[in-house]
């Protein structure tokens, strides 16, 4: 599938991070908006499959279609830029600053949120016939997700917050691996296969993805689920964002960069101690 070796695709990761930092505000927001909207549509699609078939694995198998679409179209998720843009800073690319990295994160967050919110409104409208009746089974399920993954964590206090943070870390370990997967191959089938595998894992394992949650939780609020906006931000979105940042950067970005770009010196076997034969 025209595979690139790690030293090649990790350099592409740094290049991609640099280009995103210098991208115009307009282009950054448009690309983030479309990424949030497409991923939200994919989440709606997957929940619909789960409700109609009763098979969560089937929904997880098909959810990555949205992720593949948005990355093939060159759109950006917050979980992706969390991994790519810091590498350009660490690599000391000319003109790259911490302020530039934070600016990119802020713009992508806003774009993702508005895109996901747009689809959330559409979903709430469609499943209630313009808010004239109670939500259908899909809408009810999405509302229940919001309650379970805010009030459910809050019921466990500090342990619930730690669990939420760790699920955010695990999520972006997989999602950022999918982002890298898009760079591993130079063919469309190769890119899709490489992206599909880790996204399947994240979705089936019910890890916490900040952008997917930008769709699920506002949808629940629009459908009058029994949790508040503050519950959503304190007991899901904010810890999930932080977990996504730490997990993606530490498990994917920094590890790949450290071992394939900033490689340690090779061992000199000529000076290594020779063990006596037993």
C-alpha cells in the first residue's frame, strides 16, 4: 500500500504541524468546522446503527467512515492538532512559537465545537419532528449517553474525574494513531485501512473523545436530558480535552518523534564489554 517508513512519516507529522500553525484564521476555522460536523454525523450514524441492530460492534466497525472522510478531505480535529503542532515547536521550526500553537488549538476547538453543534441541532430537530414531539429511540439514547457520562462520573467524585481523564488519554492514543495512519501510506486504500483500525478500537471501547462529545452532550441538552451545561463542561468536556492532549502527545507524538527523529546514538559494539563464555 505504498508504505512510508517511520522516519519518513514522522517528518511529515512535523511538517504538517508547522503548516497548521501558519495557516490563515479563515482556513483553520473552516477546516475545523467541517471536521467537527462530519465526525458528529458519523457519531449519529453509529448510534443509529447500535439502536437499530442492538450490535455495538457494528456501530464501531462503521464509525471510522467519518474519520476517514474528514482526513482525506484535509480537515482538522482538535485531537489531531494536539499531537502535530507541538512537534513543530519541539523541532524548533523557524517562526513557530508557543503562542502560535495555542492560537491553532483555540481556533480548532471553536471550529470543531460549532460544526458539531450544527449537527447536534439537526439531529435534535429531525428526531423530534421540529421539537413537536418526544425524541425517537435514537434521540433518547443520545440523551441517556449525556446523563451517564456526566452524572455517572460525578457520582464517583475524584475517582470519577480520574477515570474520565484516563479515558480521554486512551482515546487520543488511538485517535492520534489514526491521524498518523493517514500519513503512513500514499494511496487512499492504504490510508483508510491505517486510519480505520485505531478508530475502531477507541469507539468500541467507549473512550472519551472531546469532539464526539461536542455533539453527544449538546444534543442531549437540546433533548432535555437531565444534566446541565456545567455538568457537561466540568464532568466531561474539560477533563476529556486535557486527557486527549496528554494521551495523544505522550503516547503518539513524542514517542514517535523521540525514536524516529531525535534518535539516540547507536551502540558501539566495538567498545561494548565482552561477556565471557559460560
